C-alpha cells in the first residue's frame, strides 16, 4: 500500500518505441513517451516522434536538469493537432537515461 501511495505522489515517465519491419529486420522508426503527473493516476500519451528529433530532445532534457527547471514542455504536431507533453522534474533523470539507451539502440541497428 505504501508503494502505491508513493507512486501516486511522484511523477513517472516511460519511453516506448515504434518499430517496423525492413525485410527480416525489425527497426526503430520513432518513439513516444508515457508521462504521469504528480498526484495523478493516469498517464499522458502522444503520437510518435521521429528519430530526427532524438538529439534535440536529449539536449532539451539535459538543459532542464542543468538549470533545475520544474518541467519540460514538448509540443508534438500530428494529424490530430498539437499535443502537449509535460516531463516533470522528478522524472527528468529517468527520461535522460531512457533517451541515451534509445540512442545506443538506434546506433546499433544502423
């Protein structure tokens, strides 16, 4: 019960990848985040971000950690309009680790 209560109070972020098949190989085509605000039970979802924005997002996250910002706002333009994704301060380090892991996976596959 205490674990569930802590989870409710903290923010969380998960990086997921979108893949496609090229012949016999499955390759990463894009990525997206599941982001949870503090004091919330629901995760925010958005459309896929292309691989060409990987380093831009990583630098944005690292800058927010360095300058101790409360949150990072990412606006994703898709067929449904502009979607806003917030990454909160307590989950920025986790997002940075996940982005670095994603970059390694992308470099290995190409």
